[in-house]
C-alpha cells in the first residue's frame, strides 16, 4: 500500500473518532434527558446549625424517589421521603461532625431515564 492509501485510511479513522462522540450525545439529547433538580433547601445555605439537626429539600417531579442519596462528610444519611405532590425529602445531619463546614451532597436519577442530577448546599455545623 502506498503513502496515499495510509493517509486516506488515517483520515477516515480520524473523522470517525471525532464524529462518534457527537453522534452519541445527539442520541441522548433526542431521548430528552431531563435530570432531576433539587431546591427549597432548609436550613438555608451557609447557615450555622447544630450537629444532628434536621434538614429538608424538594426534588423535582421527574425524580425516582428510590434513587435519592444524601452524603454529608462521607456519611450516607437515612432519609424520609414523602411523595404527596412534590417529592419532599427529610433527614438528620450526622451527630459526629462538629465545628466544620459540611456539604449536604444530593444525587438522584430521573424516573424516565437514567439521567443523574446533583445538588446540595453548604452548612456550618457547630455544637
């Protein structure tokens, strides 16, 4: 095979590599990937709270309630999920975190697809 043949094959390979990711992303967009959203966080972001305090938030209607997970400083938090109307989620901050800022990290997937949504907020945990 001559030099021109190798160049043509390389060019075809390069074009395929560059086009493939956009083809996959368009396929996902066509399905209407709509990740869950989380809002109405209580207590408000940046608030000073006691360890073991209650917190709550609302998940968008397209959220699969069984997929919701909350992590605070490496601790998975037990949740109470109420599905009357909007999806309301409640939990308690870990009692062994003291004198530190901690992010309440939320993840969940949509009920129509496997689109994952992330959210959260920062709290200052005191005595």
